[in-house]
């Protein structure tokens, strides 16, 4: 019972951050879940894999709750969603299906390096020129595919990379947050499929798993996060851009450091 309570608390906190920052919450959950799964000794050789799969599955529900609130504030650019999502979907599916063949330590280190780079970009990124626009269709697809591959490896909806990309292209911070949340929903869907199928061949997983998705944790996380995500989204539209940048970057630095330490 104590583990269910812990999952609920984690889900509530991550749900709020997901709404506030436009993230799906999966990436935020990975270090937390990896630690909790390790403490339970669920699958010593696959704790990070389970954390990635369960975190990705939770994004599907948390991002959906967040998007509804951002849409109410007219902060979702559906045109941009349509341009970025296809490439990200293909990239995320490719990397998640291959996750079972990648070592736990490699996954953890890749998570730390990629997230640290994303945090730095958000924190020091210069204000874009107002006239700057999204690149052409082919270039956008290529960038989106690369982001999707990375998202699959770190169990993210992609906001930590799509937000810097949209800011560079002249999208405002609040609109970038809402749009990133919307992009994260289909990415989480195909990413979850990848982690489910990628874990089917593994025999040493605990009961009540669906591939690399641990269902007891998922249900508890979602039950709490879908309640707090809309609250976070409302708060996002009440905060200045500079504050959102600092909070987002600080959170990512913390997560990257935690995962790097655990990998060693």
C-alpha cells in the first residue's frame, strides 16, 4: 500500500509540472520510477526500462488533461502540431521498439546527456526574431524525426526539445508550451506501443506488466496526474515567461543529474 501512495504523490506532482511547463511528465517520472522500482527490486536488470515504459504511458493521459486547459486559453497552434507530429511519431516508434536491446546504463547516461543539453538551450536561448518562421516541410520533418528518436530514448513527449525549437522559430513561450503538450499526446501513444512490444520478449519482468509498462504504477500515477495537470496549465498562463524558463531549466538539470548519478 505504501508504494501505491508513493505513486499517487509522484503523479500529483508530475501532473502539476506537466500542465505548468507543457511537458508530458514521463521524463520527469523516469528517475523517480527507476528509484522506486529499484527499491522494490521489481526487475534488477530492467528497472530503467520499466521506468521509461511506464513514464511514457503516463504521458498519454497527463498530456491530454493538460492540453484541454491550454486549448481553453487559445495556446495550442494546431497547424504546428500537424507539421511536427508525423516525424516525431516515426522517430519515437523506432527508438522505443529498440530499447530492449540497449543496456540499462546506456539508457540512463543518454537520458542525462540529452536532458542536460535541452535545459541549457532553454535557459540561455536568445529571444527569437519576430519574423522568424518554421522551416520548410522536409527540414521540419527531419528535425521532428530526430526529436522523436530522442523522446523515445528518454520517455518524453518532447517538450524539452520542441519548446526550444518553437521558440527559435518565433513562437511565443506560452503558445509553445501549449503546442508542445498537444504534440506529446500522439508521441506518447506510439511510444507506449514501442515499449509494450519491446518488452514482450523479456522473461524476467514482474507480474502485472504489459511489456515495459508496470500497470499498478501507471494506474496510480494517472489517477493523480489528470487531476493536477489542468491546475498547472492554469498557473502557466499567470506566470511571466522568464519565470517559466528558469523553472523548466532547473527541473531538467535536477533530473539529468539524478539519472547520471544513478548510472554510475
